[in-house]
C-alpha cells in the first residue's frame, strides 16, 4: 500500500514539474507576445540594431552618440563594451531610462580568451584535443561572462586552404571533418548546458558562409565555387555549430556566387532556416549591409536594408540601415511589420534565455569579476593549452643526438629574435581584452623552467622594417653561447582580419638575421611564432630543430619552455598544410588526383618545373621526442554492405625512450565515384598516450554514412565501389588497407 502511495506521489510531482517546465516555455512566448504588443515600431527596430561602444574599434566605422541611441530605445544591443562596471552603467540606461526597459545584449569577440588569453584557434586546433578545445571555450566564456558579457562572436569556423588569408589564425584549418568537430566543441563550451547559468554566453557561429575561400587569400575578396564544393567542404562546420545549438549566426562580408551573404536568401533562409531548422537570430558582420552598395548589389542603404530583410537578416551590426530605413520600407509596403516582429521575437527570446528579463544586471557582478578574471584556473589552462598546441616540425640528430629537448644543466643559451621577449605579440590576433602585462614571454618561460641556465637575450631586429642595427649585438650574444634559440615569426598585427600577405617568408629583416646567426655554425633551434603557416623551406634545410609555436597567449612562454626542456613532450599535429612557397597555394591534403597525376619520368603530368608538388609539411604532421610505429592494420571484413559498419584496428607502439602522445589518424580514398573524389579524406582520429615500449590497439568504425558525397545530381549518398584506407600519424600515412562497399 505504502509503495503505491509513493509511486503515485512521484507521478503527480513529475507531471506537475513537466507541465511547469512546458508552461514556463509557453510563459516566455506569452511574455514576448505581450512585450511586442506594447512596443512601438521604432522600439522594435531598435532591437534589430547593434552598435559598437567607443572602447574598441573592430571595423571601418565608429558611431558617435550610441549612448543616446540606447537612451532613445534606438539601439537594443551593444558590442565591444565590457567589464561589470561599464556594462552595468549601460544597462542602467536601457533598463531605467527607456520606456519599456528592455535589457541590452552585450557582445564581444572572445576568440581565444577574454583577459587571460589562450592559444589562437589555429594553434589550439593542432592539439586535436576536443576536450581541451571545449574547456578553453568554457573558461573563456566564464571569464567574459564575469565581465558583464552575454554574447560571444565565436566560433569562427571558416575552412581555409590559403595561408595568404590572415584570418586562418582564427579558424581550425583546412579540414572539414576536424573543423566540424571543433565547431561543435566550441559551441558546447561557450553555451554550456544552460544559458540561464551566468557563466555561459550566446554563441555566434561565423562567418556564414565560405568567407575562408576569398580569392587569392585577399580578405573580403570574391568567393565563387560550385554548390558541391560549398556543401561538401565549406558548409559542414556551420551546420555542426547549428546542430550543437549555436544561438546566433553571423553573416560574412563576401559574396558567394554573385550574391553578398547578407543579401542571400539562399544562405540565410533556404539553407539556414528551411534546411537546417535554425531558430536563433542572424546578425550581420560589421556594416555588411551597407557594403552591398560597393559590392554593386544595392543602389543605396535603403535598398540594402530591404535586401537584407528579404534575405532573412535579423540584426544590423553597426550599419544603422535598419534604424534609418525600416520605418519607411514599412510605410511603402515593401516590408511587412510581421517580418520585423519575427526578427524582434528571436532577439527577445535570446535575452529571455539569458535571464536578462529576470535580472538585467546578473552578468555585471564586480565581485565575481574580481574572482574569475585572470584567476589561477585561467592561467594554468593557458599554459596547458599552449603546450598541446605546439608542433615539433623538425628535430634531426647531430652526431647521433637530437638537439631537443634541451637539458637544464648550466650552460650559456642565446635567445634571439623579435618574438623572444614580446608580451603583446605572443597574445596573437583577436586577443580581446588580453592583459599583456601578465604575458609570460619565451625569455620569462626559460628563466622560470630552467633557472640554472644562463640565458642571454637579444632582439636582433623587428618583425617589420629594414633596420639591421641590432644584428651586431645578436651575433655577439650568439658567439658566446653553446646553443642559439631563434624566436622569430609574425607580430600579432601581421595576421588576423585585413592582414592578408602575398609573401609568407619571415617578415622584415628576420631571414637575414637568421642567415647571419646560422653562419656562426652554432646549433640553432628555430622557434616559429605566427598566426599562419609560413614559407620556411630555405631555413628548414639549415636548422636541426624547429618548434612551431604559433601565438600561444598569456602563458605561451611557459608552454614553449616546457616543451623546449622536455617537461612536456610535444604532441601537436598541423591542421593546415605548410607550402614550400606561395606559388603552390592553394595546397591541401585532400586534393583531387587529376587525369595526369605526377610521375617523375613523365613530362606530361601535373607538376611544376620549379618546385615539387608535395608541401613542406603536410596536414596532420607533427613529431614527438619519442617515436611511434604502426603495425597490424586489420579490417573486420573486405566487403562492407551499405547497412553495415566496418571495424578497423591498428597497433601503435612507442618505440622511443620517453612517454608521448600520438594522434592516430584514419583516412579513406574512394577510388571511383559518380564525381571525382579526393586522394584522401580524414574520417577519424584518436589521441593516445603511450609509455616507452607500450603498444595499444586503436580501433575505428566507419559506416556508409562516412562515405557519402554529393553526386552529379547533388544527391548525398554513398556509392558501391572500391576504397582504400590509410592509418598513421599524418596525412601522408602509407599503412593502407582496402575494402569494397557493396549494395
Ligand atoms: C569584424 C569581424 C567579425 C567580428 C565583428 C565584430 O569585422 O569580421 O569577425 O565579430 O567585426 O567585432
């Protein structure tokens, strides 16, 4: 009897709760309806308007009087304003001085950290560690939310195969499969499990779409590609972010197939809303609506505003076109107020989801800000993420002994180069409100990790210009040293937005400085610090050791020192191909075979007269201080039906003398297709740790879903036929097997 009472009580409680939950969901919709019914058209248009504060400039225009816009209800959203104090001040104006008191949304580019900076995304992607990447996004959101922010203009998921484009620094490299997994991880990290949690932010997947395919790597340039390439290579990471729940989407600057993204109904409505069922809101990039005029797609800002509304854009970032023209467009019957209401509803829903109508100041808490920002948790993670982002490109033995890792015994070490002791450049591009005074430089890191070593620093030259006056001191320091560390590369302004470069050698006088130091005949370690792959073929032939250390953020110097002295065995693998020279670009691992694949002895094959076809370092490549051997590749069957899985296993052995991590990668090749297929496609990876001598059996499973592609009729399906598969520690893996897919 008693048991029945308990069960029925449980049922009553559950039903009550679930109806409350569904009612609270209805409650929000009802509240939005009520609010909409009270709003004037001007107040509605204000919610579709986003202006930057005067604190940071991230685009071509600034706007005077945004505080008045807020006060007059003409601007419902602000970006580039942060700190608990300043967001409270702005929020008070919106909540207490406007007619309806609708809270502001505060957005910011927290691309790889807010005040504590983590490795640039291109670097962190080289960790191939999805948990680490999600944790970085989670901690960045926690720190930014503690500073009053609600909305992160991240993840940037633009696939790119062209390192001339400076924004490769913000992305996850050239591969769609890996880029999609990283996109999902970042959305999970940014939004957490509950947007009501004040440590979570709205995510904003960007830049929709295909911005990374700008012609010639020139930022903002034209993008033109087949629908097949768009859907197979460029769209999946945006889709992955949407499927992971990204609350918002940002349009891209570029045109696609002749239509600027912010005016593309195909992208913003047909694909995003109808195909992908996206329910959040779409914001443009910075004045992207206005830019439809220079694109030659709109004749004036009124026309541009109409085109953006028709495409399905909800919010105008910095352009002021909706504010200026929507009232008239409605009066002229060109836009229906229902369309305005739908956009406003989406934005109000986001503000409700964040709990801003419960407490508009909930994110602006000075005490929490003081506890969370720059905390030990943040600093420790910056170092951990930095360690795992470093890629060891070369470590040749000299007289049977490799230069790296260095030992910590007393010796004279020369540390030379403009990146060796620079607290700003190590933060990288898009470093938000990063506090450079807290940066650990390479010099600081070495002193911290190896205090017994006498390290002498000389800048040598800048990352720009033609000044050689520092060469003499650098040469003198090098002459007095046992080993020379060269920390060279790009400064943080030489990549990122509006920073395309056609020459990817070391900028300024750094190549000359390197040559001068190399002429001394000392053992040299090259520490490359940049926001993109650089063309270092010449240097790579002259130095025995190369660490690609990107721009690693606040604790980057400690991370580099940890790897230099072996406290961490490097495990990074490239996510973007390193070309031998710019002439090879675009160059990426999953290219097509062509009808005349290269043959050394055959003139009439696809090649260059002046450089090899293969890159300097391929996608997926990275060395370790130990070594790994692959063996016993085994497939569960040699034929696989469309409704079956194929299980693959491979033995991986640590054949070296120290523990290490290896990213075991699985690639496939579809030998014959209804359309030509790439020579390799990444379909799986696992990062494993092995003690010296240890062997681990690594297993993968693939299904017909993994083998689908867009046929000539654009149907997305797998085709029976022969496949090769490859397993190894890089995209040039040659341990292979084969199977046949059958109906
Ligand atoms: C910039 C960038 C975009 C950023 C926005 C706001 O122009 O293209 O990535 O989120 O403006 O700062």
